[in-house]
């Protein structure tokens, strides 16, 4: 096993919930940990929306809970559960309002509970050409109660993607949904406003990396928001950051 799996086996026990596992649930020690899976899509809906997963559909997790994670009310509905641990593995970057999610995590965890959080390093992914998300931006979205991926987020995401040819399954899905295939030819957004909005809506439904961080910026964000909102979370010193490539791994303890 890798560092991430080792840390999960070491720190996660009791009853917990994993958000957005899709095809890659985090391995845990089943002798000591019981996981409830929550996602915004059922397995059958995910198969339709992500045709490129055709070869690995058997690995898609069927969630026990269907939740819109951008919905503040839905998050608060879990606050009474008092989970022993929460898993957000390559998840928080997909959220419109990461601060609201972290507030929700603090409310869902019992004292002594663990939040297992991993985040892709934007400098090592297809997001490398994008600007880092600032704390100011995140705080503004939190104060406004943002809950929908904006067109500006979608525009920035789509225009920064590296040139590539999509798999046949995605091309077929574009055709079936009357989406502009020329977008994939030169990475230019459609000039036709109806085609552009249709493209935005399709990616909004599939979800994108709404926000991006590297290690320095996410370290700063996490420490800043924990202190600012007094979330009662403490980052445990579990490993050397240099031991992990392409992502950041955090184990946080609910101390109050």
C-alpha cells in the first residue's frame, strides 16, 4: 500500500462517511472501520453522465446517500450523525463552496473524530495552467452562500485544458447531447451563445475542478480558515510532504 492507504488504516476507525468515491473508494481496515458512501449521483446516473468510465463501471460505488454537496441544507442534515471519521478524497476541489463544506465537516464529526482530506496538486495535473484560487475568492463565495458553478469558473476551466482528443465514448455523448464537438478541435469556446451555454451546462452537471491549489496555497488556506472560523480542527503531522507526489494528504483531528 501507499502512504495514503497506510494513513487511512492507521487513523480511521469507527463509523464514517466517504464523499464522492465514484470508482476509487479509499481502502480502510474493515475490521475497525465502517464506511457509508455518499455521492450526488446514483451508480446508474454516473454511468450515463460519465461514458468514458465504460471499462470500469463495475468499480463505481453505489452510494447509500444521495446528496448535493453544494447544498447547505443537505450538509446540515448530516450534522446530527456524529461520525467518527470523514473521507474527502480528491473531492473538495469539485465544490463551489469549500469553506461551507469544512464547516459542515466540523459539525458532523464527534470530538476526537478524523477528517481524511486529499487534494490534487494543481501544478502536477491538467490544471497546471490555471491561476491558484485565493482565500479572498473562497471567503467571498462563502459569504455570498454560492452553491452553483458559475460560467466564469467553467470558462476558465475549459480554456485552460490541454489540447487532447477525447475518447470515442465522450464524442458519442457529445453527439447525443448536441454539444459542439469543434471545442475539442482547437479548445475555443463556441461563439454561438446557445452552444456555449449548452457546453457549460453539460460540464456543470458532470462537475469540474472548481478551485485549484498547490501545496503552499492549500496549507495556507486550511490553516487560515480553521483559525478564522474556529473549526476545532487540528492538522496532525503524519508524514513528510515530500513523500507524496501529485496530491496533498491531510489527517485532521476534531479537538473541540
